[in-house]
C-alpha cells in the first residue's frame, strides 16, 4: 500500500487526476506541518498498484499543487476484498 501526503488544495483536481489514472483510493483530510508551518493536509491511500505508478501519481499531485515536495510512503500489507 502507498500513502501520499500533500497539502489540502486543489482537491477536486487531485481527485480527478486519481480517477483519470484509473486508481481506487481513500482520501483523508488531516492537519500537518511542513517546515514548522501548520497546514491542512490530505492523506491519499492507494493499494494494489506498482511503485512506479505510485511515484508517478505523487509527481502528478506535486505538480497540481505546485509544491516543493509531497511525501510518498510505502507499507507492506496484504489486502483482501471480502
């Protein structure tokens, strides 16, 4: 599973990009900090995708939000739809 952490802005464009890439996702709104400055944040979870696709998705979100960086986390999990 991958998680992308980004600033909460351009949310509709971010969601449209995720849908456009054919990704299923879970989006959480949160409160975070970047360089000591508090901000509203988004946590986007993606499962059953390649690292390459996760990285290109993070780059797309970084571009949409015109950010210096977004955080991409990788978690080893086993997922099963029931």
